C-alpha cells in the first residue's frame, strides 16, 4: 500500500482501497496535543467549560474528515465537487467551531506569539480586513493556475488546505472569535458583515464554475472519472456547492443573531 504524506492528485483510477496519510494524522494530533497541554498547564488559572472542549473537538474532527481519505483524496485530484466540499467544511464549519472551542487566554497567547494580535489591535477596520482576506483567498485559490499548480504536489495541496482553514478563521474572527476587541459589537454589524462577506463575492467564481462551457481545471479534467460524472458536470456541481453552501450554514446563523438582537432590544426597552 502506497503511503503519501498529504492528499494529492493521483493519475491512477479511483479505488475505495484505504490510503494512509500520516501528515494529516500528525497535524490533527499536534493540534489536539497542543490544546490539551495548554489547557492542562493553565487549569488552575483559567477555567475551560465542557462546551468549549466539545466545540474544539468537533472542529478538529471536521478538519480531519475534510483532509483525510476518502474526501481529501477525491478533492485533491479526482472531483472538483469534492474539492469544493472540502473548502466549505474548512471555512464554514471547522473554523467557527475551532474559534468557539478556543478560550480567550489561549487565543491571545497564540496570536501574540505570531504578531497577529499586535497588528490587529492597530487596525481600526479589522473586520473589513478579515473579510477582504477571506474573499481574496477564495478567488485566488480557485483560479485554474492555483489549483493546477498546487494540487499535484503534496506540499502544494497541504498549503491550499492550510490557507483555506486560516481564511476561515479570519472570516469568523469578528463574529465568534475569542478576542473581544476583534469582534463586532452590535448584532446588525455582525449580520451585515457575514452576509456581504460570504454572499456577494462568492457569486463571481461560483458563476464561472457553473456556467462555463469547458472544464477550467486541468487537474480534474484529466483525472480518471469517478461516479460516472463528466468533467463539466462535476465542475457545475462544484459551482452550485460554492453558491448554495451558505444557505444551510450562514442563514441559520443570521437568524440566530437576529433573534438575539431582538431579544436584547426588548430587554433594554
């Protein structure tokens, strides 16, 4: 059995035979181990609720499912639609869960060690920057040159997956981030930010994928066929996933924030 470090594009026909990706396991283990060590070393100083732990574990599991076999293998080199499912899981599911599971003291420590915290505090329009980072990453990472250059190599495929997760963390920082000075204060501001960030720019690449008459990605066009999908049909499904994924994920979040806003307004009145 061939063992690769990370999921990458393969030229062989698709098979349901299990493939091992030790790199995925190491990353997941490193994140889980680092979280456990940090929490244990600060157990007597800072409390950690079971709810936070549950969110972090759930986010880590979603990251694992999106990265490992079979979805990771399909997305890296067989199906553009699986590639898009990976993207949605990283940025719209795993990222907010990881934020919700990270206590404030741990988030501050991690960001301070990278210099992000100091840079963020100096920005008056932090949410706008986070939204821009998310949308620029969305567009650039789905260009044909990016996909066809990065997906065929293990390091390139890993870089793309990591970039997606980081862009997802940037997207959700003003909404559910642990650091209070980086989050939007009012519910209307949060709702507008989330709606425009995830629902406007996304239409552009989604439309290209859905309505293109020819396959845009050489990686998926030349890949062995899976599930009987042609390259153009697979690409159209990917475009629809990108365009419609916000409906079952983002809209319930917006509805929840609207409900909380109305409740807080009634209480203050």
